[in-house]
C-alpha cells in the first residue's frame, strides 16, 4: 500500500515499519513444497486464506484470557529477550532499527504464544527463522541507506530525467558555457 501511493509515507512511518517486498528466489517464496510450483503454492495460499481468514480470533482471545496472568507476567521479559537476540544475531546497533526490531519481537512473541497453546502449527525455531528472514531482507534493502521516502525521491528524480532527457546537457558539453534551455540553469 505504501509503495503504491495509497498511504502517505513519511520518515516517521518509515522508521517504525518494515517493508515487506516479494523478492524471494522464487518470486514471493524462499521455499516451495516439493512437487509444487510457486504459482500452485500461491493459489493454494489464496484459497486457504479466503476460507480461514479470521477464524482464529475467538480462540486467540479466549486463550489469552484463560492464561492472562501467565502471559502478562512473562511477555515483557520474552519481548526483551527476543529483541536482544534479534539485535545481537544481526548486529543491529542503531536506535531506529532497534525500535523497529522491538515491534517485530512483539509479533514474534505473539506467534510463539499461539504456537505454545496449539493455535499455530509451528515450532519456536520456525517462528524465529521466519521473523529473522523478514529482518534480514529489510537489512539487505537498507544497506545502501535507502529509506522508502528516499526511494520515492529517487524514483521521482529518475522520472523527471527520463521525461526531460533533452533538457539536460550531454556529458561531453558539461563544461560548455551554453546552458540555455537546460533544467537547473537560468538564462
């Protein structure tokens, strides 16, 4: 939604959210079950998600209510532990990314709690690996210090350059004094 321009984006938002790009080795997927193509897996996921969307909510709320004291007492420590683990594993030292990882750690703990009470058929290792993968992908995109807003600026600049090619000087004429009609120069 952000990259399609349907939600206004600023650096404050960018500092709090992870972008999730579908750029895995197999399109959207890093692994595909044996005997299936990425397209078959995508079609299966669409079908299952349309059938079971939202089904867990009532069970999730009841589970949290039934184990409220235990979860309430352990959750802050669990979030801090997962946050510390993710930051250490991925060498995260800057406070902006650490804040993002703290939020990610909270969702990671929600998954672990759901798995612990039988609501999510995954192991804690699988949950950790999934969240770690999201973080690795995010960090890889940020290696060049690109932010979503920075990418929007670069894309807008590229668009101007592409549409106005003839209004920029050729590199061979760069030191020329004749700059009439060129963008960025006054005549």
